[in-house]
C-alpha cells in the first residue's frame, strides 16, 4: 500500500465520506480555495488509485509519489473547470495520464542525452585541440564554424575543447547544473559538426593515441 501523500492535513469523523463524487466535486467548486474539507475527502478517496496508476506508468516509487502529488494538486487548481461531461474519475485519470506522459518524456530525454554523452566521451573528438588541424586553413574553418554557433553553444565548445574544462567546471562557471551542461554540450557539438560540414569541410582527424602527429 502506498503511504499517504499528505497534500492536505487529514481529519477524522467527516460525514463527507458518504457523499458521491459528484456531490464532493460540487462542494469543492463552492468551497475552494477557502475551505479544504471536501477536497481533502477527494484526495483521501483517490490518492491510492492515483499512486498505483502512476506506479504502473513510471515504475519508480519516487517518480510515482511526485507525479501523484502533482496530479492531485492540479485537481485543486482546475476543479472549477470540471463540467461533469464525464465521470470525475475519468477526468482525474486524464490529468494523471498527462502528468505521467510528461514525466516519461523527461526520463527518456534524460536517458538519451546521457547515453549520447557517454558515447561521445569514448571517442577522440576532432576539435579537442586546434593543433590537430593539419593546416592553418583548417584552423580557420574551425573558427568559422564556431562563429556560426549560438553564443551559448560556442561558449561550451570553447570551454570544453579549447580550455579543456570538465563539465563540472563548466557547470560552476556558467551557473547551470551538470546535467544541463551535458545536454548543452551534446547539442553544441552537433551544431558545430553541422556548421563545419555546411562549409564543405571534413572534420580534422583525431591524433593516434601515443603519437604527437595527426592521423593522415
């Protein structure tokens, strides 16, 4: 059984438990935000069902508890918009579904960015050092591509590959979280590759490990 979400303090001895959903909803619409009694009963009635639905969607207790709370708080803010065209339970579950879907999208995006970052981190990135370029002309092309980037993309490329900063250091300098820095780095790298390719150039080859000269 899920633990109570405690969105509002629990009270005992209420006769509201005998009311139907429709009657409770009407009371909520008349009482909120000044009187929480009817809303408290709705939460008590549905928090277990909402939590279990979130668990089925998300598979994580932490995520399920957070999304369940967000969903029930959304009921608090939106219940005046409920017009009775469907059962209250159906209306509630639509809210839960949307919140779960949004959370799943965030989880997937975070996982994709992390996997992409880890994949790139395994590679010898061609712009890790400007001296990798085998001519001043290629260095100029690299600079030209950098200049085509958005300012935030350019700064993270410069920090990472020119200054050799870690993502933790970039996070501290720019004032963003490490996860946000990873995401920005990945997007900036893709933008740089596109800008360089549009110039009709091939990226300079990475140096062979243990060798001071670039790969030909």
